[in-house]
C-alpha cells in the first residue's frame, strides 16, 4: 500500500510541468492600465485571468469606447 501511494505521488508530481517565465512572477507590482485625462471609466473594470491586462468602458464627451491596453473599439452611442 505504501509503495503504490509513493508511486502515485511521484506520478502526480511529474504531471505538474515546469514553471514558465513568460510574464512577471506572482505577486509582483506593475502598471497594467491608465485612464487618460478627460475620460470617465465605467465600473466594473475587468481583469484578465493572468492579471496582466485590464478592460474598461471609457466615456468621453464624444461617446463611449471599450478599451483594453492599446486597443480601442469604435465609438458607441449608448451602453
């Protein structure tokens, strides 16, 4: 019984995989978005699963736009 338990634990540990360094490590502080002057951000602001991107609705005098990073949608007349 003990031998099969040890083999199971080793097999599960092997399935975990190697860590990747594709982005900032866990619990690092970094800026993911800024809201420009003259723009009102509508709540709620959404965050990606990895925490590296934020998306929000930007309301200005000429209309609303969805914003994520450098991407901006076409002008929306209403939400």
